[in-house]
């Protein structure tokens, strides 16, 4: 299950606008590769929608079937805002109703975009 946790108005290159929903997955525990300590995290992504801000606001908190999955993408630099460390990443996150069929994912959020939310 994923939860609608926020929405954003996005402007296209042509100047028109649409609403994207922020989806948040369930909490998961990850072990740090550098310190071996455990920490809790959630996966997030954004998906486009066809409705206005009023409907999007009313949907916050609603749970939907599916998961947020890791998607391999072109490498990019991620800057840790707390330490200033630059890390090269080659994954992102996207929503899917069926994790077994990863080609059916919707939306796409680069990790650096998630970190700035």
C-alpha cells in the first residue's frame, strides 16, 4: 500500500499546469553500508493526475494498492544537504500496482528530487 501524502502544481514547458500527487510507501529498515547502523526510511515518488488542487487536497491520507519500486536510470549526482557529500546514483523510484511487472510503473522521481521535499 502507498499513501497520498502531498500534491504539487507542476508547470510544463509550454506554460500549462497540472497537479502531481506525492505517494509515500511503507516504512522500511535499511542498514548503512558505511556505519552498519540501521535506520528507517520510506520511498517516495510523484505521479501526474487529471484533477484540480481541491480534489488533490481532499485525497491526502488516502491509501492506494501498489508499491513504490526502485528503477534503474541514467547516473546522476546526488548532494547530501547535511554533509555536502556528492554521491553518484543510478536509481530512482516509481509507483506500480504490480511489483512483479516493473515495466508498468507510473511516475518517476529522481532521488535528488525526493531529498529536497
